[in-house]
C-alpha cells in the first residue's frame, strides 16, 4: 500500500497557520506564494502520496490565492506539469495570458516553468505532479495542453475525470493500491485526451503563442493595441501572429476581448478598486465605450457589470462565479 502523509493547520493561530501552510506547500509540492483570502478562515489540510514517480496531493480548506512567479521559478527550477482536478468548489486559473474557471469535476494542466496564479473558493482539489520527461513519453508537446479545460475536450476527457475522482477517493480513504499501474493509466488517458492536439501545434508555435498572450496581458489597458503592435513586440510578422492563434483554434481579437473582460471582472470584485466607477474600470481594461463594455460583459457573464460588482445576477439573485473567488488582487492593471 502507498504511504500517505497528512498536514493540517487545525488548531493553529492565524499567523502560525499562514507561515506553516506556506512552508508545507513549498516543501511538499512546489515553491509558490500562498495567501488565505479570508482573515477569519485559515483551516487547510494537505494529503500527499507518490505513485511511482508521480506526486499525488489533495488540498482542502479555506479560500486561497496561489502564485508562482519568476522569483519562485528562480529559487526552484523544475519542469514538472501539474494536473489540477476540482473535487469540490471552484478555481480560477491564469497562465500565459489565458484565464479559465474550473468547477467541480473540471481539470486543467499547468507548467511549473512558466508563471501562473490561481484563486480557490472553500474547495477541495486533487493535484498530480508529473515530471516533464515522463509526460513527454506520452505527449509529443505537453506545453500545448496547458491552461485549458481538459474535462470536456472529448469523450476521453470525461473518462479521465472519472478516473481522477476515483483516485482521490482512494487517497482520502488512505487506500491506494497498485501504485505502479496508475501512472500508465493516467499517461494513456492524457494521450487520448490531448495526443492529437499536442501533435498538431509544434513546440516553437506554442512558445510564440505563449509569448503573444503574455504581451497582450501586459497591454490590456491600451485601447489601440492590435495584432501589428503585438507582432512587433514579439519579433514576428503579423501573418505569423494570426497563424499562431489559428493553430490554437482562436483569434487575436477573441483572446484579447476575453482577457480584458476577465481583468475587468477581477477588478470589479476587488475591494481595492471599489472607488473606481464601472466606466473607469472599463477604460483601464481597454474599452473605450462604456456601453460596448457593458454589452460584452453581459454576453460573457450573463449579468451587468454593476450587478456583478454587488454579487447579483440579472434576475436579482445572488451571483456565484469563479471570477468572484479568492478576493485577491488582480493582475497588475494600468494605473
């Protein structure tokens, strides 16, 4: 039977709990910055096991904000990939200029050699730490499968989701057996979920797309930012810029609008921007016309910016979305 270790902040004072939890995550999982987003809630538990080289962890507890930046990467250089499966609650993830919201039963993959952040509700999450060299034995280009919701990619996405859910139950009940067979099952299912896609986009094209999205995230405030400007900053032709998004099944304008709306949603829910009007937030996120911003926002979040800010749906009922979770500061906005 696989050995399982458990850590908990139960019965610790807030300050001690924060320091202890930061140390536990850094020592057991990865060098990241962790902060509890509710001052009165610091309860958290971590259970870990190893499946023949693959790290298995379950995080459960109060809302948290987790960031891995360039400083963390410099201190702890590794090329692992982390598969995040939401067992209960919601998570909002950002990496390489892409943002996605995962609810119960959804999962996505993150690359540890690239900055990322995620915010959780009071949730329970299964995380698999997969060495890059191991994963490349199953996927031609695993980087192409990061920061996207894999649970609904195809019929195999749901099969892998059920498998991960069963694996989490075994870990929760301290009953993981046949640990050497799990990596093969996980690798083969990931290949069925992502194999075709990762073979379609070569490594260089993926890095170009990553760089483009990072540049876009740094210029969301610029109302005149266009493919020509992004291409120039990335050192590629405009044609190559369009081709990179086409290969990924998207477009420059679609990604830019989505990133701007996600930035605006985080600002609307952040108390640090409570003094700013909706129009000011729209402008800081690259929308010149407030009415156009409101239309786009409603199409994306099914409610108005004002209602979203106050946590209400368009029908007046309480609104719960992943963009509200965590309560932490958004990505740096243009001041």
